[in-house]
C-alpha cells in the first residue's frame, strides 16, 4: 500500500502515514473508513475535528477524552495523543501534515500546518506541549505538502516569514514552509538531524496528490496516527 509515513515512528508502535489520491477524496468518511479497513484498523477509533488554520491542539489523555471527541466535532488543527488504542486524522491539500513525538512515542502529535497555522506558531506550540509531558528528545516528520518550488506568495504576507524561507524567482516570491517549521522546532530544542522533511510536493505531483492551489479543489488527502 503506497502511503507516506515515517519508519522511525512505526518502529515505536505508532502506525502513521499520508494517503495519495489513489484512495479517493478523504473528505468523504466512507473513503476514510475503507482505507482503515484495508489496514485492519478500526475506523471508529479515529478522531476527527474541524480544521480552522489555528494553533489549537487537542490533547487526548484517557478514555473519557476519546469518547468526548468521538461525539463532539471540535475546532482545532492539532492532536496530541497521550494514550494508546486511539487514532486521529487531519486533512490536507497543500498544507503540511506534521508529526512530532518523543523518544518512546509515549506522546505523539499530528498537526495540520498551513501557512497561517505556522505563522501562528503551531509547530513550536506542539513541541512545547511534548516537552511539558516530559519529552527530552523530540523527533519530527513533515509529510507531503506544497514546497518552495511551487508555493508562491504576495508582498502582503512576505513579512510574516523568516528571510531564510523566502526565494525570489522570475519576479515572483516563493516561501519554504518546511524551513519555517525547522526554524520553530530547532528553537524549541530539536536537533536538525531529527527533523525529516523528505516528502513530495503536492502541487508538483498531480498524479499522486490533490492540490488546492493547483486545481482549486476541495478534495483532500489524509494523514493519520494510531497508537497501538
């Protein structure tokens, strides 16, 4: 099955990955359920929320939290799972699916990091929450997203990003979201070698990914974590 995940996280007992467009539009719950059934994972154990491009992160600490968020669709852009037997999903169509975890994956975050959420500091916030939970050595992985080859911005927001993330080409301005994430995470103490950003550009790879900027579609791919 062709999904983009991190083997380091999988080795610690957390199933993870990002779907391609082959699995369909993941805004449709029936496609999510079919995907998890193919992985022999219980679809009903995956939590969902309404994404708002914020820095809001929901913590799941116990069975009561799980049951609450199964019944209530919260507004947020990040999950922090502190218990096992539960999964969580985010949807993207150019934004960054960002995974952050501690050395034993006792605490695992999955973040929907669009440019607004990144500017609001959601990567740094997730790292701080993990450190508060006792994580001394943190790791991160950025899944498929629009990259600096294709993410064009205008003058009105260029000042929101670090100069090292900006590239001027052919009279246009491009920004690297993964560089912005690296800057926030290294400022929170993560080592460069523990932040992996190897994945494909959603805009550039039309055969594999949906892209809002390319196609103005509402179709999404899905990223997920499941703590065994």
